């Protein structure tokens, strides 16, 4: 067992984290820190959070033994933590509920958020609809194009989606724009950040809300081993390795955090290697980045020699981010977690493989973790085990996959823009 107490009172994970914000935001950040410190251990707050997770999200999410896949790999048993079965289809909702509950208690009627794949935007719009909060979502114009079903979902839920035209028109630009909005509207606005990044207390707070994932696994895995009559080789009825994809790092921190003390369990984060780690078309901040400050915290970032953020690439919008949560930077440096890369092609192959072998359509983000599990399993024995965080379902990605596979799909670019007469919003025609 491992003694792990992070971050310190100022939000530092070793040399990472902290709070690098303009003076105009200091007050808002302090207000949030005070509110979180007050409610974090408040029994009434915790009870409401748990009730929301049970009745609105559908928790606990099951763990599933991917028996056919494990058999075909011929090595370790592969288990999937099914965050894809949550309401709204990913892990993001866990965190948005926690933060929206804080917004209500702080008396902030307006919520803003940034989004990449659109999953965090949908999760935020969902909880704002449920709580009657105004919702404005910033989204890179490039991502608006790549993820049109999620854009429409947010609108259906009553949110305003603002396409961001600056920079590379992706997630980092949306984050910048959301920060700007927050500076201008601190009095009535709560900023719901979607991952374990941003200034303190966000990385800690988002990790805490997401760690329900790993907490559930700690109690579910022993039952799973018992039902399969397996003796977990880790010795404490826990898997030998826990895997999760890393964009900003929230689904990974959510499943890693409760496992940090279980030092017989390897923690492996999978970054997007895009077109290859040795090209400059990837999003592998931890493996190819250097320490620097981005979006309010010190962490590994992809930057050039002048400190300018470099362009990133991944087939999955949710992993396409030039920074990473500061706690991952710390876990990497102390050697408690390892980080590896999976290319676009490997992720796509794993996507198709999981569809056909297990009847599960995974998010392209999660497909990165599945792809690495397939590689790793082959190097292990059948009495060993791997737990993969299935961060989300792939319905949002089927258009992307169809285009990349040159397959026929009802919403190819050629049919975009056609609308149904009388509908307020343009709806793509179903052929
Ligand atoms: C957003 C997203 C991710 C990446 O975000 P993290 O903060 O790294 O978890 C991964 N998977 C899915 C399904 C997502 O929606």
C-alpha cells in the first residue's frame, strides 16, 4: 500500500498544477475553493450527489468480462468498466452533476462550458436542463463540424452553442474563450470544466467527482473474480493493470485515483499517437511534451521552442488536446503510472473489432484503451487480468468511422445542410 496525499493546499501535485490565473479571476477561484471545501464532506451534498448518480445516471455502471475478446487474444482476461452505459453515453456526466450542484448552492444561474467532442457540452446541457440553469457551450468551429449530432443534441437540451473561430478551432481555443467569458461574467456565472485541467481546485475537484468510477471497481472486481472462480494474481482481488485513454485525463484519474494505493496494480494511460509518435500529428502531451503553463496550471504541454502551443491531431476529438491534467504529469514523474500511445489506425481497428466481437460500439477515445488492452493481453497469461475504462459509447463517432471506411452512411457530407421543411433547426435527412 502506498501513501498518497495530493494535491497540497495550493493545488500543487509536486511541481505541477497550481493556479495561474489573471487577477480578474482570483475572486471567482477563491469563491469556488471555499464552496468546494464547504460541501465536499457535507453529508447532505454527498447524499444528493449519490442519489443523482443512481437515479439520473444509472450508476453503478457494470463491469463486463469481454470473454470472446480475451479468448481470441489468448492472454489476460479483459474486463470493461461500462461508463458508456451512463445517461448521455460517457463518464462526463459524473462531473457535471457535481459541479452543477455547486453552482446551485453558490447561487449562480448561468453555466458556461467548453467542449471538444461535444460529450462534455451534452453532459453540461443535460444537467442544466434538469436544474433549470442557463447554459452556454463554447466549441471549436472545427469540432462543430466533426461532431454535428452532439451540437444538435445540445440545442435540443436548450443550450446555446458558440462556435469558436480562433486558433486551430478546437478544444484549446474553446477553453480560452470560456475563460474569457468567465472573466466578463464572474458574478452570475459558474464555469464547469470538463476534465482534470484548469486552475486549482478544478483538477482535484473533477478527480474527486469522477473517482466514483474507480471506487465502484474496487468493490466490483472481487465479485467478478469470485464469479469466474479466478484467483486474482495481484493478490488483493484487483486487476493486474487498469487502462484508460487520456485526453485531459478525467476518465483516467477517475479510475486510477482509488487504485493508486493498490501498488500491485499497474496504471496505464493511453494517449493519442495520431499518425505516429514520431510525426508531429499526435496529441501525446505526456510522452512528447515538456513542462509549461496552459489553461491555469503547470503540466506537460505540446509546445515549440518559443513556448507556442503546437497543433495536435487525433481521429478522436476528445483526445485532441495539447495539455493534460497536472496529476498525470505528477504520476508519470514519480513512476506510479505509465503512459503509452495508440495510433488512429490502431484505434479504428480496435473500434471495429470490439463492435463485431463483443457487440459494443465504443467511443473512438475509448477505442485507444481497447487497442492497448489487446496488445498487452497477448503478453500476459490467462490467469492475469486487465480492467479497461470504457469511457463512452461510439454512437457519436459512426459518421467519422463511416467516412474513414468509405462506407455508406445516412449523413455523409453530401447530405449535410439539407433540412426538413417546417423544422426550426436544420435536421439532416435520413435517406
Ligand atoms: C471527453 C472524453 C474523453 C477524454 O477526456 P478525459 O478527460 O481524458 O477523460 C475520453 N472518452 C470519452 C468518451 C470522452 O467523451
